[in-house]
């Protein structure tokens, strides 16, 4: 087999066989196929696409390129959850303890923040002492003992994706639907859960800005999951404006604690109940979505979900006292209000600009090796549909620099740009657009 012939075949619109795809993934991971040939292939895939069968074969070859995790020693059906990433998306912090409290064991591998989107590991590490670098054995032991664990991806999980993603990043081939679907699903399949719930974000702050593209990505991932024998459901959710009100690591942990006390923002709670109900259903812990929701709501009200979060923190060496006293989380030196210049109603609150404002303050990283500041970020006071008077606080910047310094000024400018305020009333946008399961697409009105 010659790599040249396979690039030519894909460039001409041909369909690669499973054997050819295995050869390419093995050769690239093992270093016998150079970056320039893989880059040419990625570009050919970008323009020609892949059939469902090719995408599944690519995903399975990537999933098997390194370690795979067996969760066999954890009793019960294991359900994983993945979000395609957004701004203020602290869903995992709420959802994992919530479903664990309902008896669904969760061994979750999470990522770090990059660009304008946040990462669960950075948020959890803002809790003093919290350790996310667990070995696979430590993670399984933690789930056996307390029912949940959240850890960073081990070094040798899906090495093919690490290499290919870095290559795509510098060759303008990230936004290829089959390559995104294979990248995400290879990691989920290697992580060993029996079923997968995907939160596919759509809108300004998301990877996929258009609803139709988000449904198409969801559909591709659900087909891969089913083809790999893992029941998969994808919920399409709004990322036009940030989720909740907190954007920044410690600020988001504090908001997650409030949500677990049943006092969080309505959109965050609604999303957690929706995704959680699917997780319970796929785990066989609720006969239907409505029963699942009701069960989860009771666990929020009783405090059981909050106690699970405390158990997670303590099990991973963090200070569980933050649950009762969030002031123990890192605090910024100053808080700077950003005020409305004119009155009206908020029509848009662009998620990406808010994510970039938090990034400017130091809450995220431009490059993988950058350090982050856990205390800083943006607290949003007004969201889409809210009325504002001139001089009202739109948001508060949590800073560790002087208000006149360039990061604070840049963040202030980005927050001002994020808001579109008009005199006429605005309708609150939908949070959930629909879902995709084995039977296809379902649009919600
Ligand atoms: N997230 C991933 O893990 N992979 C992609 O290709 C895109 C988003």
C-alpha cells in the first residue's frame, strides 16, 4: 500500500477501505507516515468528506491507537458526557455529582481551556488542593469508592488524535465534520463508557455556529456511537450567549455550587436536568426522561447532589470546605463594573466576545503551555431579554491587575462589544433546539 495512492484516491472522491484507514492511522501514529502526507490527506478529506462507514473506521482506528480504558470493574452501566465546548459551560461540575447521586457511576475524562472556551480541569483545579492527574487505576478506584471521578486524559489515550489534531490546527483542516466527529468519538470510545450523552453547542460561542451544521455533527457522532456499540444521544443546545452568569474558573465553581444547592441560574439548571435525564435513561435508572428529571430535581432539593460534589472534591484531595464557604476559592484583587451607556433591552450577548474578555483577564490560555489565573473572569449581570437603564451594571470584571491596565481595558471593550441593546423588547432565546438519537433528528419547537 502506498500513502500517495491513498491520498490520490481520496482527492478523487474515492472511498477508503477499513484496511487502508488502519494503515494510515497506524503509520501516522508510529511515525512512518510524515506530517506532509497526512496534511494532504486531511485536506483531501476536508474537501471530499467521508462516508459514514469511513468515518466509523477512522474513529475505531484512532480509538485503538493507544491505551483503552476498561470500566468493567465498576458495577452498573457507565454513561459518559461530552460537551463540544462553550463559554460559561460549567455543566460537568453540576451534572457529574447530580447523576452520581442518582446511582450512575461516572468516570469522566475532561479537558483544559483553550482559546475563548473554558475547560473543566482548570475549573476544578481552582479548588485548593484538587488533583486532576489521576492514573487510570486511581480513577477506577475513586469511582468504586465514591461513584465519580473527573481526571485529565492520560498521556497515551488516543495518541493518533493528539498528533492529527495538532496537524489539523496548523493546516486549516480543523473544521471538517468527519474529522471533528472522529476526533471526539475516538476519545469517548477509548474512555470505556457503555453509553454517551453529547452536548453539541450551536451559535456564536460554539465550534459550529449554524444550527444545521450542529445537527449534522450530532448525527455523525450518534452514528459512530451506534456503530461502535455505545448507545449515543446528542442534545443540540444554545451557545449564542454564555451559559449561566459566571465565566472564569473559580467564579464558575462558585456558580456550580449554587446550582447544586438549587439556587443556580435557570438555564444552567435546565441544561443539567435535560442532559442528566438522558444519562439516567441510558443507564437504565429512569424509565423515561420525565421520571429522570423529577428524580434529579429531588436530588438537588435534598442536598444529595451537593454532598456528592463534596465527596468528589475530597476524594481528589481538594478542600471540601469550599462547599460551605466559597470565599475559600481564589478571589480576584478587584471588581470593576461595566455599565450600560444607553437604556433598552438586551438583544444579543455574544458568547465569544465574553469568552475573549475572560481570556484577556487571564482566565484562559491562547496556547496549551500558557498559565491561567483561577480567580479572574467576568460575572454577567444582564442577559438576553433583560431590560437595562443607562448606568446599570452589565457585567463585573474580576481582575488581578489595575483597572487602567491593558488586560482590563481590553476586557472592558470586549464586554461592551458583546452587548447589543435596542429600545424594543427582545424574546428570550431557546436553550435546547432538539436532539439526535438512533432514530434520527428531533427538532423541538
Ligand atoms: N474537539 C475535539 O476533541 N476534536 C475536534 O476535532 C474538535 C473539537
